C-alpha cells in the first residue's frame, strides 16, 4: 500500500491518501474517484479532476473513509505527481483553506 496509489474498490476507484508512515495499520484512508459524468456539484479546490485510462475522474474528498486493506482491489495507477492538489483538497476539507 502506498499513498496516492489508485485502487479498484468494488465497482469504482479510490485514491489512498494515508501517510506511508502508518503502513502497519490494517486500514487505509481513501477517497472515491467518480467519473466526471456522475459527479454532482464538484468544487474545484475540494474535488480535483484526474484522467485515468482516458476517463476523467473527480476526487470526492468529502466522502473520504477508512477501509480495510484487504478490501482494496488491484493497483490501477499512481497519482503522486498530483500530490499537491490532493493534499490541498484534504486541507480545504479540514481547515477551510
């Protein structure tokens, strides 16, 4: 498990936002990635967009959750090159700036 990895989760995708320093936990904090066509009222700072395999996804930060590591599916891609935007979205959720 690694921060900013995207995993299959059920029928959708999630991005792992948990610090790698906490790899011994049996859960990971993840945020759902929803196809742009299904996202409702996305806010630019709170809900950054990413292109994955030709589809634009919206990070639904307000729906973050802890899930058991065992429930995460296959690793799809990594978004570490967009880490600043992902971190800014979570900061905005918790800090308001």
